[in-house]
C-alpha cells in the first residue's frame, strides 16, 4: 500500500549532541536516492581507508552543526558527485549503533538533479535497477533504505474469523483491493481443519493480486501452500534455518533486543517490532513508544515494521524512527 508519507524535515537547530551518555559520538548523515532517466538508482562504493571500505551506499555525507538536512545534502552531493540537486521528500531516517559511534542516516528522495555524476573523491559509482539493490553489500544503516524502497509499507495481520467465514474472506478481499500487498494470516486457537480451508482460500485471493502472504507460526502450512512463515517471538530461541521452509519469506515478531538478534541470526527477511502503543490485542501491556522503537532499531539492520495501535496515518512517524512501515490488525482491516 503506497501512502506517499510526508516526513517533517529535521530543523537545523535540533541537531543531536556530539556525544551520548556513554561517550559515543553521534553522527548525522544525509543521503539521497538519485534516479536516472531509466529509473535506476545511484550507489557509491566506500573508498579504502574509510570505515566499511568496499561497501556500497546511497551517496551523501555528514551534516555539519547548524546546517539543515537539505542544505547538507545539496552540498555533499555537489562535492562528492559534481551534481546540483533539488531534495524531495524524506524517505526514512535510520538510527544505527556502531562500536565507536551512533549514527542517524537521513535519506531523502532527489526530486531533480543536473550535471554528470562522477566520483570526485575516487569512489566507484553504479546505476542499479530498483529490484537489484539488495544484491549489493551495504553498511547496516543502508539496508533498511532498500526495504523502504522495495517492500510494502503496510503489513496486514488478520483478525480472528468470526462465525461467518465468507465475511472474513470478503473483508480480506476489500483490504487487498485497497492496496494491501503483504498479509500475515493469523488465527490462534482456531479449529485446525477450518483454518486450513481459510488459509487455502486466503492464499488464492492474495496471489490473484500479487500480494505476498505469510502464515503465523505454522511451518507445515507454510510448506504445504508454498507461502511465507511468520515466527512468533516464543519460537525464535529454538528455531534453526535448516528446519524452516526454504525459498519462502521468513519473518518474526520481536519485542526485545535479544529477540531482534535471534531474528537477525536466522536471516529473517523482515521483523515486526512492538508494541509501540496500546492496542486492542495488547490493551494493558508495556509499550515502547517511538523513542524505544528507535533505540531497538539501532542494534540491527533488519527491515522493521512497527506495530501496536497504529494506522496508515502513523507511517511518517514510523519512517522517522527507522521503520519501513506499519503492521496492524484493526488499523488495516476494513471496517465492518
């Protein structure tokens, strides 16, 4: 579902302090998504002698004290590539912790640019089709940017079916007609035979519109229907990649830093992280808030969805905290 989020630019005076409470440097970096006439996206290779040398990244550089993100991006892309750019909408801001520093990567779409892009600092450049970006080895902070460009920004989690299976399936079809393109089929405790029949019909409806579909917690169902598997947080500790279905999407629900590390070790394609706010499914539980979400985001490079009392209107806030999008039950399920 493409909602074209409009993220509020960070004003120059709000730049983060130079050091955090642990004494680690905080570095603010701006980068641009630059497209050519064919829609390919420009990547630059980090040169020898720099941190993470040899990896590919979205071009940009450090924001100076007192400098707006837009002004920094214009300056950096002129210095590095010799082009004049017109920054567009913010795409995503990714907080990332490294051993010696904490970094925030603020990525903007480039609305227009003039000149001939060349590596003025000796860096190699590559124009890459959108669907090939994930093939390039990148620093941890750049990987979520690829997900924000390629993957759906909404992840629907289905509610429990009521007594009327046809009504539940029709609501799913309405969500798909509204643009949902990633779905988690979830119905804890439902009769197994009934659930299998519903999964079969739901998968057919998702595939008819090209939507990706995953099933919650049931590897056998995922294997039977050739669909993705979404692991519950309680399943992460005992999971091994060899025991999971191959060649299908793998996702997980996480609530803690330890669970995120387990999901990353399993090479999950994406993770749902929460709870951000109180929700109908977790009305009295602890919540992260956006600050807590961003703090957990720092420790992994996985694509993340935020969950917990969210709707598509929360997408800009999610992107500012480093999420590629929002996941929800009530917030994405069509109203009856």
